[in-house]
């Protein structure tokens, strides 16, 4: 009898535990539901613009993947639980298979689904999208970790991850497959203006592209140790959107690279473990991407509030648009807008600038990233914003203020700035990180605030908050 596979951020055929189990049990009905209701809640987590663009192309690619097995996927719109319960009823399905997702709205849906399915339809939840399911690595007393380094060590102790699963050799389907929406009718792509043109040129979306990228990365991972902090050379994997959408699993990546015994590989592995760590944090604290978790931080006192003064609102917008007068920050924010992706080193610098130099609550940055990143991830984004802000359960980073101009020089960002801030392209290396008033082109803004002033204001606000 039919096996429904509920697809979410696991848009692949290889190492797909839910699909693998379903294909062994009977004819398969893979379903993707565009659910704009469940993620809404009081903290709207419906897909951002860049998410929608990626999703459209990823579903197209997945349809081609199933097509190669003479199978197709069913697209539906609506509330996930009702749609699945309806389909299970209509098909008299034996089971609904899904890989667990840990965002709070998905955990809730998985719980509700247990009761909503008709008698005779089982819910089979699998683990598929992390090296280890959250909660696997625990302290001696069985508690989950809050701090990255001990989490990392514990993960190394319990590695390797599970074995990789092959693409099912056959994917049979029932003869009376349910109707599907047409992807084009979902209007996931921007039309006018089409802000995604550079994204179209830059990314190849989907499972095949993810594997191709992995092949390329296998030849470059050894350079990661030296190159990963240099935005001008881009020596990182750029696999984050493929991982976010589950076009490839971290388990597949781990097994493909495990024999590359270089320092680069060890560091890269530690980044994959960061991804698991972020999910491990959100598993423990589901509202982490929107709640400050450090008692010593008083949100009501520390931040300048953009809703309470148009100057602060203008500063937030200048940051969003890449017009802060800090070339490295502006280059990053413009790369983000153009590609839906930003280099990790620059994400840290840009986030720190918003939080500390502008003293704007980290949540405004987190939301902007959510809307503009193609890899915008509830757990990774929230955890990294809190980490930079020093407002979370791990580091006390607030008083450590990054110097954006020094960072730009240190990590040799001249080429990166020339690419993303074309007004500055003609400046020599000695000027480009911090253009003086004499050489600054008329169409490039002055600094919103000097580094010294921004730094002192942030430290003063921190001191005042603590003394209160
Ligand atoms: P690589 O350097 O090649 O790393 C390999 C993979 O490891 C990445 O694809 C990613 O899946 C994972 N990874 C690497 N660094 C981290 C990290 N610090 N935390 C969690 N996972 C990591 N990453 C996201 O995937 N989604 C986000 O929404 C996101 N928001 C961020 C916000 C801020 C403020 C900061 C500082 C970082 C954020 N990151 C986020 C983490 C990191 O910047 C990106 O994962 C990385 O830049 C993606 O590029 P890459 O694939 O080339 O990474």
C-alpha cells in the first residue's frame, strides 16, 4: 500500500532516509507542501524572498530527479497537517515518512500529525539532515551541550556518523497518483523588479549541482585552513544553501571527504559540526533565534531602537543597503543582496558592526538575513547572531568589538571590495579599506560613525546597562 514521503528541507534522492524507507515498503507518493500558515506564529517565519527563489529551482531539480526514475512529486499548498491527513485518507496510505525537522513549527506539526492521520496510517519519522540527531552528544550527566567546544569534542568522540544511504534503485508509484499543483502557479520567483538576476548567474540549484560542487570541493578542501577567512579568494565550499535545503546531506559530505587527512578537512569538519551545534541549541531552546538568552543583557537598556527615531531607522537601512561608509561592511551587504549569500568572515564583521557600532538590536539583523539569504536557516542564523552579539548561552562577546577596518586589511579584502563596491574600484590597496576624505569618491558615503566613537559608545552602553 502507498507510502507518502513528506518532503521539506530534504529535497534530494540520495541519502534520504524517509524516501529510502518508503521505497522499500511500497509505492511512493512524494509530497511537498507550500505551507505559509504553520511557520507564521507570533514570530513570522514564512519563507523569505531569497528562500522562495531557491525553493522554486530546487523543486524543479527534484522533479527532474524523480523523473529519471519515472516518478513524480505532488505539490500542494496549505496547512501541512490537513493536506497530509487528506492525502493519507484518499490514498489509504500505510505510512507517512518524513525526516525530522527541528524548527518549532515543524516539531509541532509532527506531533499534531500523529493524531490527525487516519487509523491505519502510521507516521514514521527518520533522522536525515544532520551528522547526528540533536541531543545525541551529551555531557557525562546526560545533558545536551550549550557551549560549542565541548560539544565539538563530544561529537568527535561519537563519530563517525551513520552510513550513507544509496538512491533507491526503484521508486514505484501508485497508478492513481494524486493531482499536483503546477509549480509556476506558486509565483515563487520575483517578476518586476527581478532582483534575482545575479543569483541566476551565480548559483546552480539542486541535488546534481550540490554533488558537482562536492566534487570540486574535494580537490580544494586542503586549502580551506588558509583560505577560508579571505573573502577575495572565496576558498570555502559554498555548500550552505545546498545543505540548508537538504539537496545534499552532511553525512554524504562527511563520507566523501573523510579520507582527506588535511588540516583543511579537520577545520571544515568542525564547521559542519557548528551546523549540528546550532541545531542542538535550537532543539533545547526553540525560541533562541528571537530571544536574548544571557541574563546579564538587558534588551530594554542596551539597544538603540529603530522604531523610536528615524535616524536609527535610516542607519539600519544604510546597513541593509551597503551604505555605511565602511567598505568591507558595504561589500558584504551588497554581496548578500546580489547573491543571497555572504562570506562567513564578512557576515561576522557586518553583524558585529550593526550590533556594536550602531547599537541596533541583533534581531533586526537576524530578520534581514532571514529575508535575504538563500541559506537563511532558523538555527544557524539565530545562533550565529547571538554568538556575535554575546547575548546567547555561549560566549560573552559583547565587549569584544571587532575593528572592521583592521579586519578588512588583515584578511586582504581589497579584491572583494573592488568587486562589490564598484565606486571604490580605482582606489589603491592602501586606501581601499578606509578611504580618506581626500580620495573618497563623491558617490560613496562618509562613515556613519567613526570606529573610535562607535566602539566607545557600545562599551559605555554596556557599562551603563550593567551598573543599572
Ligand atoms: P564553509 O566554510 O564551506 O562551511 C561548510 C558548511 O558548514 C557550511 O555550508 C555550513 O553549512 C556549515 N557552517 C559553517 N560555518 C557555520 C557556522 N558558523 N554556523 C553554522 N554552520 C556553519 N549559515 C547558514 O547556513 N545559514 C545561516 O542563516 C547563517 N547565518 C549566519 C549569520 C551570521 C551573523 C554569521 C556570522 C554566520 C551565519 N552562518 C549561517 C554561518 C556561515 O557564515 C555560513 O554557513 C557560511 O558562510 C556558508 O558558506 P560556505 O558554505 O562556503 O561555508
